[in-house]
C-alpha cells in the first residue's frame, strides 16, 4: 500500500526522557550487567510470557528490543534512578504504528526495592508526555494478563480506560492460555490524565 505523502510517518528514534526521580535512557547492550544486577528475580517475571532468569536470557531480551528498534517498531529504555545513577528496570514503546500514530507502553519491570515508589509513576508520565506531545500520538495502549490484578489497578490509576479482553491471546511459558486486558489513553483525554499524574507526583515530593 502506498501511503499518502501528505501524512508524515511518526518518528521512531532513541531519546532520553528525564524527570525529577528517573531518567529513561536508550537501552544498549552496555546496560546488560546493570540489568542483571536488579532483574534476575523470579517474582518480576511472574506474569511475563517469556521470563528472564539468567544473564543469557537477559541478553536475548535486550537484543530483541534493539532489533525491534532497528525495525522502528519499538523504542526501548533503561530506567535510571537519578539519586543513585543506578539502573533499576526497563520499559519501552512497542507495537508502534507510525502511520496511524499509536504506540503501546509495556515490557515494563522495576526491581523490587523501587516498586511502589515514584519511579513507575514518573516513568509512565514521561513516556505519555513524549507520546502525545512530541510524537503526536492519537492513542497509547497498555495491556496486561487478565489475572494480574495489581497491574490492572496500576494502569487504571494512570487514568487509562479499559477497552476489553483479548481472549486466548497468548501462550505462557507454562502453556497456560492467557487472556489479555487492553487499556488505552487517547489524545483528547491526555490533558486530564496529565493533570492527574502531575498531582500524584507532587504528593510524593516534599
């Protein structure tokens, strides 16, 4: 299919996003040791269809993300805690549709010591702001395992709207057939979502 020349494709390039607590840096193989130091934790991958339990699996995880970046279907990051200049997790834009201007935020994990802190909230805020205000997205998608109530609640707290359940969507490592819950935020909703996230972040800072 030939795309209309009047509609520019959404840019897909590595970028650094910086907030008060976290810095999202472009993922690279040079981050492998730092990711292994905090990420080879069985509990982090409980709901992931392909758990990462070894340094070799983490290398594959990173290499896959970089391949997606090369194909312009993802923009992967490491999540850096600024106060310690320490990698504490990873996240990415993925399933990027450059023509229709939408992305998915996912593949997110954070080491257990930094969960339930400002880290995840600010990282999501930075990504959503970049998606809507720089990339010009029309929608941002998020999904999770239907059984992962904690993740579903966290996505709702962002201000996302649950759209529906994709039944028999994925096969997990244990051969369980997973249903996935899809959420989205669309461009007209972003100002209210942004205000809500900024209020949440303000409550965490003295």
